[in-house]
């Protein structure tokens, strides 16, 4: 069975084609805000409208199939920016021409493609991207959220920090490179119960910009936020007794974060996993794959734009 997935929650417009557990193609184009600016939702949606036709054509031709060969369509309905979600949903419904269209939760899709690519089976998942930061694990047919950010996503914190100190956007990879060989200076560490907050550390780091070398500031920013992430993940690991820890989302590409999670997991007799970089960030194939799982198991989620769709509200029937 061939599934076509459309990703459209924020910056990325992607179309992926999956046949059973095999990815046939995965095409995307990423909206880039003007220099020094953050994402403007209406502009991102306009970008999606402009590139959608070409991305679809490329995905089909790379897979060597036609639209008529697709059995089921899927689209990310949330969480995300309303204009972007609307653009993607309209597109998916239009190209499906009456064939089934499955609504997919973006966070669930990250977990499923992460499991498929990294080979783990029942992980405690740390999902870290621009817009999201959550620690989740499967319990009683739901991905329960054990801890999450109370303000911005950790990737967003890295990007805002990077933008203010003059690094290229997205700044996550730039901060990672600049941090090599840095020394630690203290920054606020904010874990509240099982939740996290990043805006205080961002403000504090920017205040120290004049007095601390950029390398040391990047190093300290990473060490602090990654330690916070590891602490919450560790507590959820101890609570659930799971034997696998998986990190997904754009920030999962960071080697320092993966190293810290690996050490922490070992101390609990668990193993750390991360999908390959192509599967860390937003992409259409993850939507196609999660949509196929949902379709095959008779998922009954509502087909509508859900900007605040909670991961733990989705029934996991597979
Ligand atoms: P979502 O819709 O899930 O919030 P997103 O739009 O933020 O996703 P992703 O591709 O999942 O898109 O993640 C992008 C984020 O990942 C950016 O904030 C970027 O700085 C960060 N990132 C990418 N590579 C690295 C890295 N090596 N180290 C740290 N952060 C990284
Ligand atoms: Fe994402």
C-alpha cells in the first residue's frame, strides 16, 4: 500500500511517499524568514502554497510513480501554525481527489519515523525541535507527556540566542560548532517539577554577551539546556523503567546532546537512539508513515486543523 504524506506545520513544506515500511521519496522546501526576523506564519503559508506543486512532482518522479498509484493520503493537522496547517490540509485534500485523507499528529509522526529509522521498539522519547520540547513514552495506548517546555522550544531558544549574537540561522548547528573547546560560565537552570523553561536562560546569556567570550557562552548555553533536558528525561526513565531512550526533532542532530543522553541512559541500563539526520527534522515521509499506521489500524481522529493538538490525545492503536 502506498501512502503520500504532507508536512506543513511550520517552516517546512514536505511531501513523502512510503510503501509499507519503505520510504520511496522525501522532498521538502524550507521557508527562510528575512535576516534577523523570526517566522511570519502568513509568509510561511504563502511559501507552502508556492512550492507545493513542485515538491509533489519531485516526490512522485523520484519514487517513479504517478498520483493515481497512491492509496492513502496523510497530512499533519497539528500542532503548528494555523495558516501553514490550513495550506497543507487544503493541498492534501485537493490532490487526494476523494481518496482517504488521514489526519496525522506531527509529534506522533516524529516518534514513529524515529523508531522505524533507529530500530528501537518502545523508547522514552525526547522530542526537541524549534517549536517543541517534550519527553514522552507509550503507556496504555497513548504517548504520555511526562515533561515539556513551559515557554519556548529549546531549538527556538538556541535560534534566538544565535540571532542576537550574530550567528547564521538556524543557529543550533552554529552554536554547536562555536561551543567546541569552550569553558563553563554559570547560567540559570530552570527545571520545574518535570517541566522546563528556556526564556530566563536566554535573557541571562544575552546579558553576559559583552563580558564573556562567544565560545564560552555557546558552550555554557548548550551545557545548561542539555543538562536540563537530560534531568527530566532521566527522571521519566526511572519512572517508566523503559530500556530505550530516543531523541528526535531538529535538535537531535546535536552530538553533544546525544553524548549526554547516551551516558545518562547507560547509567540506567538503557540504550540511547537517534534517527539519521534526514529523519530528525520535519519531513513528509514521517507523515506518510504515521498516516499509514493509523489508516491500517482504523484510526478515527478528526480531519481538521488543530493548532494545539496534544500528543497524548491521540489513540495509538498499532
Ligand atoms: P517543529 O515543527 O517540530 O517544532 P521545526 O520547525 O523547529 O520543527 P526541525 O527541523 O524539527 O523544525 O528543527 C529545527 C531546529 O533544530 C532549529 O531550531 C535548529 O536550530 C535546530 N537544530 C538543527 N541542528 C542542530 C544542531 N546540530 N544542534 C542544535 N540544534 C539544531
Ligand atoms: Fe517537527
